[in-house]
């Protein structure tokens, strides 16, 4: 399984960005997909995910501002980020669930999001 993200960049506070992720290989609609992020000196944290059953989950800090969506035909995952804040600055990673273990085992290289104040 290969995972590739795109769409990061530099944006002013209050602005918007849309991240995209495409997964290739043995990906099925039953594999969950997620967005994580990691800021310098911080632990990697979950931003949002779509569970294998289709349920969406968001971190408290992004609820109401970020929207996760998925195109099952394209094995693509998206993250629409609105009302961005400087604290959203981080490397954003797309992750795919391993259908056997249930762990998010497949990761992209990340795309940088920088929000200026």
C-alpha cells in the first residue's frame, strides 16, 4: 500500500486549505482512513478519521472547522480545513488502516501546513 498526500502550503489565519490523499494497492472500502498531524516538538495527534463503517471522528480542536471526506472509487481522502489558526501549523499525514490488524499501518510522507498570524 502506498499513500501520498498533497495540498499543504502557507496560509494566513482565517484562511482555508484542502488536503488530498491517494492510496494505491490493496485498499478496500472497509479500510479506515485518517489524517494525523505533528507539530515540531509535539507528539503526532489524530485530526480526523473515517472508520471502516463510515463513521467520522474529529479531534475536539478541529470540530466545526475541518471536514473529512472520502472518494471510495478513487481511494482518496480529503481534509477541508477552514478558519485556520496558527496552532494548526504542522506536518499533516494521511494514514490507512490495515484490514487485518486494525492498526493504521500505512502512512504517507506528509504535507506541511503553515498558518501565519
